[in-house]
């Protein structure tokens, strides 16, 4: 199969993934994970590509991007959304280990693409192990990110329900007679 055909198929799978992964659950959370993952991938992948540790000889917009934008902005963030969905209710070691169900196959696919196509080329300083570590750590970072967002959301919700009672001392009344409720908004 030609490299461009493989790239087009991967693109169609990615676009189709939007319809599948964003139709259930807390869509706001999945969108945050998606955007976080795309940002992290960009920040990491651009220097890797600039140093030519990993190159993408066949890619969309080669004059504008050194990275594979379909992987960075569609496939990898979508798989991360899938990881977040599948581990949404998991805790502890299960969440840490579950990542390998996704990062190992992704590493194998990239290794096959590197060996059999012109879509990915590793330098002598890069190997499949680097890819596996990169994928795994970024999956974990996105899981930590959405967990922190949910925690902050819970804290904000609890604080939003708290009211502070203040003595209205201007007219000499006590707290039982006249109360002013202050709402703190963030």
C-alpha cells in the first residue's frame, strides 16, 4: 500500500474517532483531555522533529510542519480521550497499568510504520523504547491533568454552596435578627 494511502486511511480513522469518542460521558472533560494532549504532544514533538530524532518524510503540509499533524492533533489526542474514558472509574495501580494496553500497540504500529513505510523514520538516537516511554508518560500526564481538573471542579462546587453569615452591625442588630449573606464568586 502506498504511504499516502496509509496516511489517508489513518486520517479517516481519526476523523471518525471524533464521532465515536465525543458522544458519551462528560464531553467537557474529553475536550479538555483532547486539547491538553494536543498541546503536550506539540511541545514535545516539535523539538524531537527539529533535532531529527524522529522524522516524518511523508506528511500533510510538509512545508509548514516538521511533525505529522494527523498523529499530533488527531490520533494521539483521540486515543488519550479513549484512555481517559476507559480509566474514568479506575483507581491506583489499575490506571497506571492500563496505559500499556494502548501505548504498547501504538508503539508496535509506529515501529511497523518506521520499518515498512516512509511515514516515520527514526535516527540512530531514537528507538521503539523511546516511543513507548513518550507515549506512556504523556498518557499518564493527561490522566493526572483531568483528575486535577475534576478535583478543582469539586472544590469549587463545594465552595459555591458555602455562604458566609455576617453580623449587620450598622443598625446594632445581632446575627439572629439581621443577616447578610455574602456569596463568593470565582
